């Protein structure tokens, strides 16, 4: 057992170092907590944001980006990979703070909000949904722990998940497995979406939510997303033009800055002089949207 004890002793040190580390973003600050409890409208604004990840401080991702998103509208973020679209999502959820500039929600800097309270009004559906080793019912209920069974079933119906759940032997009590290993990609995504619907957020963040799905699953998830997006502030990151062309506004990100913004038809009307047009590749999407 000597070797195991030695390895264990080394591991304990690193474990306690993690436990003792102080977070730079305090999740339990009490600033303006009452304001958030009253609800937020969902107006989002990034003002001259400069940002680099702590692990690569010399590589700026956002270089003075400014973007306004009105309450209840859907804005799609377009641009080449690695240019800061998912970074904007992370900043809105306050996983990081900008080096310069500010991220504002309802005209208040998000650093003045209680982090936990603010995030209770934001829902994220990402490319790889996070499921836990529990039942489908428990995974959906994680969005709102006080929800009734009828509310959970209603959320599953809106997410186009109720049919496949009901068809399983144990229904909503079906065990998902570690990280949802017992379910397909489309099933996991719809359960994650049902969780977000149950949360009833003011701001919905979609980060490549359908990019890893087959065409049938994508169609079901996209249909559910369109139901949920009505009346909410939605920020969509996607590479498929079929996913973003219906947005109220499309913001084109290039070299860490906002270079163009407008509807699909407005941007297309500008022709091949603009960055958005260069994103249109010869594909089924571009032919359909032409």
C-alpha cells in the first residue's frame, strides 16, 4: 500500500489548494439582489469590451466590441470559429469579467448584480448539454426545484421530449446514466431544453444548440427552440445559416469587433462587399436562403 499512500498524499495537497482558492467573482455578493428578485427585462449591452482569457492574457479575443440587444428580440452572432462568439455568451453569464469595458443588463453593470440571482433569469443551451446521473424527471426539475409534476410534463411537451420519454419503459423515471450516456444526442438536447423552458428565463443563450444533431433531431429541437424564443431576449451562436436567418438581427463578429449588424435580408442586400456575405458557402443552406 506504500505507493498508493504516497500518491494519495500528493493528491490531497492539490485538492486542498482547489478548495482553499478564492474566486475572483464572488457568487454571493448582495449588491442589488432585491432588484433581480423583481425580475429583469432582458436588455443586454456590451460597451467597448476588451477581453482575453486568463490562460492566454496576451491573446485578445474581443477588442473593444460594442453590441446592443433590445428586450424580447433574437440576435444571432455570426463569424468564423474562434473569434469570440462563445466568449460573449460566457461574459453575459459572468463566467469571466472583461479587462476593459462593461457588460450591462437592464442598463446596470452585471458586476453590480448578485451572481446567483442574475443567473436564475438566464438559461443556456449549449452544443453539449449537461445531464446528471439521475432520472429524466430529476434532470428536467433541476431547472426549477419547486416545480410541480404537471409543469415538468408541460415543459417536456414544449421541448418535443414528452413523446420519446413516454415511450420508454420507465417514462420520466428512466435513468439517464453518467452524463446522459443512456440517451441519444437529440434526446439529451431536448431534455436540456425542457429544463431551460421550466426555468422560464428572461434571457436565453443558445450556443451551437443544434450543430451536433442529425437532421431529424435538429428539426425537432429547432421547432422547440422557436416556440421558446417568443417574447424572450435570445442570443444565438450558430454556423448554420438556416438556424440564424430568422433572427431579428444578425451581428457579424470579426477580429474581436462588431463589423456589421442587420437582418439577413439587409445584410444580403449589401452584396459581396461585406463579411456576412463571405460566410455564405456553396451549400444547401445558402441555396435555400439565397
